[in-house]
């Protein structure tokens, strides 16, 4: 009897899996990033990935710093929209994969990521490619971290691209309001990490009609193969949330969103170094999105004390659209032009 | 007739979307609403902290390690790993500094061109290939 039950359960399980695979379709096996790559270094959760470039490609290596809030492959979701594929064809391209941080890193400060981890990656790249400095591109909070790093280690960064990176948090829009009221002390006392699903839900929450509009768009366009490819790849990315380490999250909310210490030039690393924007020398491109609700245009302004050469390009799209939308190619080309000049 | 009905439905759906969008947009931007929601989250988190503490005490009474203690051990291990990485980097830098003067005195022909640009081994000596 029990044997029969077992086989019945196994049978039902097989049917459920088959149905799920059929329903998920391409989404089920969609890759996390499409450009071929190899891991050249790792330290704890953090890995340094090198993307395979065509033979003979050389130049100053580019290090991409993705956001800690989500997975890096939003910059590499499909061949058609991939920033990384474009960069890898021009120059040696590396990326820091923050992995899936768990509670074991919940006590590490934000400076562990924006200083220690990035410095380790830069050191590895310099050793491997025999250069003394690298170019950098930071996306979203990754841009904030790349900016902080360029303040701390001005000799190691030649060019810096800040892709929709919030720097001045004085008027950071809807997220600043939520940060102001967020019970950060209670969070710190009860959790070692900010769960990824909660972060993802908060992004959906501030755009209450987003899901409805997305479903409507799906209904209008699902017969287009190119739309479905990008839609599936994006859903794959959205369904892959990452937890944010607890102490780093506490510092992100208090030091950046609430106190705006980076712009004030009073942000300190855990080992007591000041993140001083006036020390920066890297040639910088502020590449922002006109319809960005996560990093509104005013937040991408650099501090007045920052005297490094800066140029700006604004793309008419949203925070995610700038990497995968119809204007993504313009954004990518702007970054390439800046890095090659 | 059918087209007219479909158009009416579309018009109705558009009006509903616009109305709901405006209403919900106002709601999620309302400071009073955000403040009340934050209080509710704070109460949940305080409850979670209280529950975790009670559970820790129960585990201690049974002479068993609690989840909090295991996480603390994991965090200690992370700290040790970080120190080891820092030390190995310092050692590598030291070895590089020692090797440089020797390389200067060595004949150029003895230094293989390929080796000069060969990538350094991965930290854990297990560089992984990622396939598409």
C-alpha cells in the first residue's frame, strides 16, 4: 500500500515538474548572463569574473561594479542588449560578482564592499594584466561604491562611468522617504540581512501599477519573439533576488540615505579612512536616466568639492530600461565613447 | 456591435487603470501611510527579536547551540578567512617585490614572453569556467 502511495507521489511529482517546465519554457533554462566568462579569483562570496574577449583585444581593463541589491547579469541578460558583450569586444572586461551573501557576512560593514573587495579585485586585475590602474563602471549602488573607491584610491582608477548611480542622497525621491521612516534600529536588532524578497517587494510596492502594466504589455506583445526573449530573461533576473548584508544595509540607510555623508565628505570606512570627494582624479562620466525613480537625476549630481573632470549624458529611460530598454544601445555607446577617448 | 462593446471595455479598463494608478500613487507617497507602515514593520521586527531571544534561551537550557550562536561562529570564520586573504596578499606582494630586482638582473631572453602576461592563479586555485 505504502509502496503504491510512493510511486503515485513520484508520478504526480513527475507530472508537476513536466507541467512547470512546459509553462516556464525558455525561462526554466535561461542563463544567468550570456557572455562567456571565467572566474579568475574569489574571496568568500565575492568572485572576480573575466569575460572572454576576441583574440588580440587589449587596452586598459574595465572593471564593472554591479549593484549589491540585485544580480549582476542585468547588464548581460540577452545578446542583443548586453553591455558586457559590447565592452568585452573592445577591451579586457572584468566584473565583481557579489554572489549570494548570507548571514555569515551580516556583520561586515559597507566599506568592506566599496573598499576592501574592490581593492582586491583591482589588485588581481593589475597583477594579471600588468597595468597600474583600471577603468571602472558602476551601476546603481555599485556606482556609489565605485565612486567611493575612486575617492579612497585615486591612483587606481583612470576613467569612471557612473551608470544611474546615486551619490547625493539629499533628495533621493520615494526611497529617501521610505528610508527616513524605516525602523532601522529594530532591523539591526533582529536581522543579520535584509531579505532579497523584501527588497524586491519594496521595489514593486513603490510602483503599484507596475505589475498590471507589465501584464498588459505582455498581453499586447507576447507574439513577438524578440519581446518574449527579453521578457523571459528579465523575469529570470527579477526572480533571482539577493539578500543585503545586515550591517552594510544599516550603513546604507543611515550614512547615505539619512545623513548623506558621501556628498558631505564625511563618510568613513571601518578602518577610519575618510571618503573624500576632493581627492578624486578619475575622469568621470555621469550616465543617468531621465525617468529614473530609483536614482532620480538630482541624486546623480557629484559633490561641489569633487574637482575631477566630469561629463554628463542623460538617456530618456528608466533605471532598468537604461540597461535593457530601447535606449540601452545609446547608453552603452556613450560609455564606450567616453572610455575610448 | 461587437467592436463597440470591445471599445467600451477598453475605455473602461483605461479609466480604471488611470484612476487606480493615481489613487495608489498618492497612497504610497503619503507620509502618514509610510509612517504607519513602518510602525507595523517595526512591531514585526521587535516581535521577531523577542521570539529569537526566547528560542536562544530554550536552546541554552537544553545545552544546545542556538541559531544565533551558530551565525556568530560563521561570522568569526568569515573574519578569519578575511585575515587569511589579507595575509596571503601581503605575502604575494612581498614575494613580487623580492622577485623584481632579481628579474632586472636576469637576461631578457630567459624571461618567456607568454609567462609575462599569464594570469595569476585564482586565490583558491580553482578558477572555474562558466558556460553559456
